[in-house]
C-alpha cells in the first residue's frame, strides 16, 4: 500500500489500468509481473515483480515506482512493501471439512438463475443484474441476460459440445464475455459473474481454477471481488489457451459476505470461452479467538546477547514495531520474524532492505492482526524518467511445528538466497587471519609472505589467507580507520598488493582482502578530490553517496579493477557508519527517503556488477560486525564476520544459538587452539587467528582444523534446539 495525492492506494488502485503476466524462470520459480498504470495519462506506474517458489511454500516480491510522465509526480508517501491483515483462524480439523458449494455441480437449469446463496449475474465489480434468459440452443444449458453474450453455461450431456470452435467437455462450466467494460445491457458491462453469498459465519476455503479454451481472441481478465466492489487478492489476465488458479485458505467469513468471480474481455474485443471451477469448502465454525505470538531476534549490538531469540505475545488493541538502529539493516534488530497463529500455522516474513526498514504489527479488538513493513520514512515526488524500488519482502507459510518451519526457511535461504560461483554454491572459506600475528597497521609485503610460508611449511590445512584493514595509504596517520585513499601503502607494499596475492596462490591458498568504499575520512583522496560525492553528518563518519551516478561509476571501476588486477578471491566490504542521518540531512521536503533509496540501489548495482564481472568472486558482508544482514545482502554475499563481540567462547555459543535460527551460513573461529575455544567458534565457515611465530601451535592447530573439517557440513543442515537459550556460564 502507499499514499498518493494524500489518498490511500486501497481506495483507488482497482481503478488503475492493470496487467498481470506470468513467466516460468525454471522448474522451481515462477515470475509474476503486476503493472498498475495511473489512468487519464497520469505519470505514475507501479510494478510488482513477485517470485513464486514451487519447491518451497514461499513468495518474494519487490515494488517499483516509475515516473513515465513529463513533470514531477505528486507526493508518494508511506510506502508499505507489505500491507496485509492476518485473521486468527479457528483451530479446526481439516479432516472434517466439506464442500458446501460447487458452481458446476450445483448448476441450475430452467427454473431460476439464482438458488440459495449463489446467483448468475451480469456486470462488473458489484454492478450486477441477474441473468434472466435460459436456453439450450448451443447444446449447452446456458444463462444469459437476453442476448447471446455474455453467458454462463454447462455441458450437461455425456459428450463434448463444440461452441464457437471450442470443445466443452461433459460436466464443465464455461463463461463467455461480450466486448469490454461498457457495452451490453443491462449494464454497465457485459461481464458474466457467479456470486456466492456466505450462508453462515464460519471458516472457508475458496478454490478457483480457470482455463481459456476459446478458438481465438485476446484472452480475458478476471477477478475475485466482494459485494462492496473491492477486488480481492485473486485477479489477473489469461492469454488465449492459458490457465490460472487461485486459493484462499482458512478465511473467516461472516454471514452475508459475497464473493464474485467476474470475467471481462481484454482489449475491448469479444472474450474467449473460459472453463471455470469455483468451489467453496466449509472448514468449521469460528472457534474461540486466541492470540498471535511473534518470534524474532535481536540484531548485532556488539554484546554477548547478540542475535538472542525473543518471543512476544501480540495482545488485542496493542501495536508493536520493529526497526534497526540508524540505518543498518540488522543493527539491534534482525529483519526476520515469524508470526505464529493459535492453530500452529504461521508466516515467516523477511525484509530485503539494507537500510532503515520498519515493521508494524497492530492487533485490533477482535481477531485481526495488521502487518505492515517498508522503509521507515517515505514522502517524495519522482522526477520525469525516475524509477525507484522499495524493500523486498520474502514470505513463507507454514503449518505444524514452528522449529520445522524455521528449518524450511533455512533451507530456502541456503538454496535460493545464497551467493553462487559460476552457477554453483559458493565455496565456504576456512581462513587463517594474519592479525593473530600482526596488527592491522603493521602488515607488509615481506611479513605477509613470511606468514604464508610458515603456513605452507607446517602444512596448515586452511584454504584462505585473511588480510583485514590497514594495508592502504593512511594519509600520514597511524590508524586503520583513515580510509578514502585507495592505494597500497608504498612504504610497506612498494610493489602493490599483487605480489602478496600471487604468493598466496602459488602456495595453494586463496586470499581475503578488506575494503570499505562507503566511508570517507578527512584529507583522503576522495575528501580532497570529490567533495560533491560525500554526505557529511556532523561528528559521524562522512558517507560516500552511491546514489550519485558519477560516484557509483567510479566505485565500480576502481574497486573492480583492484580485485581483478590483483586477483583477490574474497572481496571483504566493511561499513563502519551509521548512515541514517547522512541520508536524511539536507533532504528536500518533497524528497524524503530518496537519498537512502538511491544509495541502497547503488550498493546492489555495485555488488551485482562485481559478481557479473568476476563469477568466481565471493563478497564478504561486514558492517561493524553483522549489522547489514538481510536477504538482499545474503543473496550476494557471505557474513564471515557476524559480530564485533569476538573471541569469547561462551558468547560465541550464544550468538551461534540465536543466529542459526535464521541463517544456514554462520561461524566465527578462534584465537586459541584449546578444543573448547575452537569448538565454540565452529560454524559453516571459520576464521582462525593464531600467532604463527609460536612454533607450539601447529600440532593442536592442525588437529583442531582437521577435526572441524569432519563436521563442518552439519552446520548448514537442519537446526534443532537441545537447551533453552541462556547467557549463564553453566
């Protein structure tokens, strides 16, 4: 939902031009594209791209807003990428369900076009008039409104019947339109409609299946709507000879509520004949209303309690919201939550936005929970030709055991939202950091080569060498935090970084190298040469503006060239900035949110560019630890450094406990070779930081690493809790 010209989209979007298309991406994914265009030559186009999974009970979507006009749009605000109401369902046994109405089986013959709770009608979105004429002239039993089109008919014979060049099988119900919205009598509209009226308050399933069988034409548009004229979730377009389906489950429906299935021809031409199956199943009467339970996790705060699981009851007439701290997506709060319903069904919601998102959950006094999620603040116009996107939403549906549902979500993330190399799952690094031996600012070409040589001589079975911050020009200062001049320090790396990478490769190791392109410090090259690219925010770190096209082009070329020219295997991107105030400072009143949107879009474009240019590259996503974890970063990167509260064994166990509820890829490592410490830091990947100048480490280090390799595959499998969560030392 969104607000446009001061009006909620709920009240006007059904009147916009609408097209829905479907494309099969592969055997497991279907891409739906829904396009809403403002009528009367209005400038706004809204596009939803939704990926439906066949191998998981999941759907992901993202919304785009596009100014296709020649002037600024009116204000668009309060954009909610997710806006839905969950209804506390009855605790019902589906084995006792029964079909209470089926449009084909309950076909009415020559007595009346209405019978009990249903009727055959003509009209569009609530402007109905009963079909009054019955005939069998085509070989079908048919109801119409006094002319040949539109009509609703059924083949009641035992043989197929050919109508307008199409064969209708025995027992099939078909509908046919006239020509568009506004022709035919009684009107407006010449659209057939079958409307069901709920006879008794209860819980129902609604099933619709459609198949276009017409011999020619443009296909049809269809929708499921209520008597008030509101188009429900089910709607779309069917091309000639195509099919569609729709299912609503566990719907709490009050007595007298109407659901109509209506057809309209596309392109204002005579519509094709379409088979329809329309059935209502009664599940049970409304049971006592219980409460929802919200399961979520603390984000990264740099403390032992990071990622701890949290459970909260959502009581009536109470609202609750979740949001990160100051613009990083998993700072303080993780952008994943599971809403459990009292009948042990639920939905897991994930927010794909590497900025300031917000989720609001509001219980009413009855059985409903309103759930909204999107950017925390949007109030903006779009310039001509400007296009923006919203946070993406990933929703999975479950029934039964909540922990099983969490494991299904972990599998979904592992299989569909994890980085790949040349189309295969990315290598999970087992690293040795040089910084157990040398400080950030003390590395050099000579001591790094010595470090690599000692690993080789002692047959250390790691895969990667990890070089963190501090290798670059520090602008005459002595701390790694001084970034913005992206060239190797000439005193320590007189030949650049390539000789170090080459030496690692020649000894059988790959290399991780740290960067932080989005942060800038005073007196750096970026500060001096491109002040127009920089957001300044008081005493906080200045932020490079990835929403600036010239800046983004420079970032792509500069860092892409360093990766390629030096042969870096893992591009480690850190982000030690609270970006929110930088984005919001100085924004025009009619452009609130645009800096954040364009910066995040630029970040995704940058990472996609790197992965396209280097199909074997791994991106490591760091942000003062794990403060930028969301499914948009997960699909492009690994989180090799999940928290800056590091190397504390008991804390590592607690962090592992919480984060593993959501992520299949997690781990830390150890600075100690003691078995308890190493095992506390185990995960899908590890980073060890031993002092290689200590000759006594090699035997216990190699034994620990080899032991880890025998169990590392288990960390990406299903995850079951054996104890309660606790920070206690025992």
